[in-house]
C-alpha cells in the first residue's frame, strides 16, 4: 500500500531538481546573457576587466542555457526568400559555349562554321553550316559531358545533346539540374550566413525551407529592408575588356558583347566583352579604404590564379580601358596605365564610408550564385516585442495565481500539493526549453499558460477519483492508490491525443506556430510527469509522516 | 469548507432534452456555415497575401484622415482599424493598416510600403511603425493548403488513435464533436469578422486537442461503466458516466478558462485573436463532449460484449506505476 521505492524517489526528485537548475538562468536573463556574451568575447579577443566582470557575474559551473526570445518578443526581421535557381542554369549553359566552340572549331572541315542561335536562357542552340557533319558534331559535344555525382543521379551525365537538321541543342540533364539546385541552395545559405555573421548580430536563424527557399530571421536588426539590402544583393564582381562607350541603350552590342549601364553616369552605356577577364570568385580579400583623393573606396586582392590572369591582361593591354562591373552595372572603367602585377586593386566610385564598408563585406562574403525573390518579410520593432513580453508576463502571473487560488479553494491540502506540482511543472518547461535552446514566441507564452490551465487536469482527474473511491474503499491509503490507478488510463489517453495534435502542429507549422507546438508538447510531458509522479510522491511522503485516519480531498 | 462548483453527487439526465441540445448544435452549425459562405472569413495576410503595418502615435488617431492620406496611392483594398487594449498607455494610439498584394507583384514591393509610410507620416509626423509584415501571394496560397492539411491530418490521426483504444463508434462520436467545435469557431470568426491568420489555425488545432481531451475522459468512463454495469441500458451508462466526470469536466474547464481569460484581458492585442479562438473553443469543446459526442454514441450504439474481463487487465497502461 502506498509505497514508493527509494530509488524511484531519488530519480523523481533528481529530475525535478535538474529541471529547476536548468530553468534558473532564465530568472537572471540579462546577467546570464552578459555572461554568455563575455565568454564568447574573451575566447575571440582576449580578456578585459569589464568582460571578466561580466563573465564572473554568473558562476561558470551553473548551466547558462537560455531560452531564445523569438522575433515577436525581441524585435527583428524575418525574410522568406526564393532562390532563382534558373539563373544558374543559364550561367552553366553560357559556360559551355566557349568549350563547345573550341571542340567544333577543330573539326571545321566536317561540321563547317558554327553559330550560336538565340534561345531560352537554359538552352544552347548552335547552327552548323554542314548538316552532314551532325553525327560527328554530336559525338564531339557529347564528349564534353561529365558524370553527375549525386545519389539519385548515378550513371547520368550533366548535359543532354541532341541534333535536328543543322541545329544542335545542348541542355542540362534532369539529374544535373537537381544537383545544381542543391548546390545553389547550399552556396546561397553559406553566403547569406557569412554576410549576416559579418554584421555580428545575435542568434540569426538561417534555414533551408523546402526545395528552393531560405528562411532568414535576424533578431535586433532594424528592419527587413536593411536585411534585404544586406543579403539580397548578388555582389557579382567581374572585370571586362571595354569595346566601346555609348549613350544609346538600344545599340546592338555585337556577337560576343554585352551592353552594361554605368552606375554613376546616367545615360551612359558600355559595350563590354561578354567573357570576363577575372571574376569575383578569384577575390581573397576586400577591405574598406580610401583612394588617393581621400574618398571612400574598397581595396581588393586576388588569389594567385586571379592575380596571374589580371597581370597578364593588363600587361598586354596597356592604354586600353577595362570595366569593373558589379551586379550588371559598370562601377568604373579606368584606363590601364601599367602592368598590374601585385594582384590587388582599388574600386572607387562615389561611395559613402558606410557604403564602402558594406560593399567590402559583400565582396568578402562572395557573390550569391543566383538572385533571390522575397516572398515574405516581417519587421517587428523592439518596443513592440518588449510590450508583448510585459503583457505576457503580467497575464501569466495573473493566470497562475488565479489557478493556484482556485485549486487551493477546491481541494484544500491536496490542492496545495497540486499547486506545488504546477509550479514545478512550469519551471520544468522553462528548464527543458533552455536545455534544447528552443525559441520562446508569443504563442509559446500562450502555450505555457494553456498548459498551466490543462496541467491541473490530470490532478483534477486523480483527486475526483480519490473522492469517489473514498466513499467505497477501505481507508484513505487504499482510496489514494485506487484514485491514481483508475485515473491513469484517462490521463494517458487524453494527453496522448493532445500530444498528437502538438506533433502535427510542429510538423506542419512554421515560425510562431512551431514555437507554440514545442511549448505545448513539452508542457504535456512535464504535466503528466508532475501529476502522476511528483504529486503522488508528495502525497505519499505526507501520508507516511501523518498517517491520517481520514482524509478530505 | 471546499469550493464546489458541482455537487459531489449528481444525477442529471443529459438526454432528456437531447432534441433541444442536439438540435441547437445542428442549428448553430448551420448558422455558422451560412455566415461563413455569405460573409466569408476576414483572412489575414498569411492567407490572402498583402501587407499589414502597425502604426503607433502619441497623436489622437483618426482613421478617416489615414484613409484619405492613402487614397491617392490607389492600393485597392485598404483596411484601417484602430486597436484598443487595456495594456496601452494613455497616449498610445495604435492602428493596423492592411492592404492587398498589388497586381503583378510576385514578391513584395518595398516601394509600396515606403510610399504608405511616408503618406501616413505626412498627416501624422510623430507616427512610428512598430511592425511591418508582408506576405507574397505565392506563399499565402501554400499556407492555406498546409493549414487545411494540418487540420485534416490532426483529425484523422486522432480518429485513428481513438478507434485503436476504444471502438469505431467512439471515434465517430469524438470526431463529430471536433467538427462541431471547429465549425462553430470558424462561424464566430466569420460572424464578427475577426482577422483569421496562421495563429488561428494553431488555435483550432489546440481546440481539437482540448476538446478531445474532454471527450476522451468521458469516453474512458463510459468504457469502464459499460464493463461494470453490464445490465444497464446504454442511455443509463452514458448518463452515469457524464455525471461521474461532470465535476472534473467543470473544474478543468474553469481552470483553463481562468488562465485564458487572464491572457485575453492582459495579454496584449497581438495575440488577442488567437486567445479568443482558444477561449471560445474551450467553451464549445466542453459543451460538445457532454452533449454532442455522447449523443452520437447513443445513436450509433456500442458493442456491449467486451470480451476483456476487467477494466484494467486489457489495458496497456495497467502496469504503469509510480
């Protein structure tokens, strides 16, 4: 009758204490946050007295995990971006044109002259003047294909080549497109992460969502516009030979040329060779600097390959201009005065200091492989977040106190025991949330408050059952035992069904809905634990000390 | 002296007026459907696409002036509503400005947002914009689909679980109660044109969970009493079970409502719609588990020959012990 083995008691109290200890840092939020920041700062940049003081404000042996506050509580920006993977297909196809031209040119006797035909951006169409040579041309072009290295695309090659009449068509294979998508997404994620990290904000969330979307949440940033400016810029830097300069935007640029507008001279266009001499991928460093006139500029340095290409080109073309192109705009087109051999250079335009700093960050982080379309953007101001925290706090305290009072009035001593369990329960939810580093959102607070309401349910079920059993059972100990035993199946069934909905919310929801699902799910687990184990243990301990002849529930 | 909302012994006949209660539920559902199809839901930007801007100003707010300021921008459907909340300070005047996604926009036009903000600033120089949210039409369509799928998935998962643990009649009864709760909740959102956004879907699913919780507790007692009183007719067993659990049903609803009402009044306007849905859901959920689920069970009848000998022996949780 009413016995609980010692080891079980130890485990139960141990779990409770563990939950409380992990929840504790949240009670000293700013102090612990300061401690965590100081620890990171000391690791990165050495110790200063202020940092050491901030670090020592919270003992190192205590857990220092905090619940992250969601955007709706802290303020910040949220973006959902779709990566235009088709851009990369077009780039790839363009990359094949010189290769294809080279192999076919060697066999001019068989295939005749070759000419690129206008087509969709992800298709390369080439006309050969001797249709009889098509078989040989196909054979040669197919030789350019290389195998795709993905799990799904075993045995397939990256391009598909077909011929009809005198037109040869080259497209990317399905396997290659999939592989490209994956690669593009990974690159984009990596570059966005680098750019966001360079700005140095706290706990940004950068996640892949679905096939080609990226979710970016940055707390503490002023607005979604600011974030978009930072990550939305492709920052594709290339250096092209200049063919000519014009003020006519409709002029035909010529076969292998492109027409690019100037950044700071309105109405001026440059005709450039399509194939760049060097591009941003060869950049190793970019730093904000000042040019010889004292205007803000960006210093950059090439890797050895880039430096060699750039050096060779400048040596051969002294006296002719070349263009620095950033995101399809000519930043400047200086004339080459000398052989530039060091592999470094300077970009000057009409920049402000901030703009040059930002451009340096963008160039350093690398170019995005493709452009992005923004499907969703949200900005939440920090004041609104603070208001929500304040309102949530007051509401949670009022809700808690009214439930505690109500339980005490309804069940007396047993109600008080349930109240102790309820407080432990909430503390454990906070402890678990901190332990897994979950993010607390406004609906999350609602989830916790709802759990407070529902957590008493299990105890209510048990207490009501004990009341019933008291009428028939022999003695209070037996009634308590039967009460727990018989209420169990209802508690389990009821909580599993709620848990199922929490899981579905988690799987299908996003953002704040997920935060709500997490707190609801954890709340169900802790409330079942506290209701079944903790209250029972407290009641048994009380019973052992007092040995009451009758009890009133 | 204990506070008792329900006397310890009750013997109400919950089926005496079953025509009235059940009829009332059906009428309410029909009414909800009519309102839903005639007035429609006031979908938020999550589902419709568009932009909401929250404005805050120390100046006295006049929705008309705001509307006039935005008139020249030709944004199409613009809604401006003033927000009132007990947690606001004396001179805190808040409004929500919502406009639809502009024709031809695949993504979000930042210029439109800036234009709206400067137009508002021109009539109210001290206005600030604590939050700006935009959802493109492409995402919003997907969100609707996911939301509907989520509700269907939740209901089917639960249907399956109850069928596993009880009998199919119980599962149907529980699901009828769920559908009742969801329809009535959607109905009240359509009736009062409360903005319906993604968080409301979360609230709906929570209602599903809560209502089930209630229903399952009653059903659990029905199952137990069916075994205990093999001679009693089904109506008697159902009545007895509801009476047995009535005190608990009321207690739990009251504690949950206490918590929810505290949030509803003091939790701020940002989550008011969400909390309102849950509060309403708890009320109809409690009602439906007493009056709807059991009525369906009575109508369908249940297999009385439970081959399992005792309430706990066949129960997989019989050996769970502290």
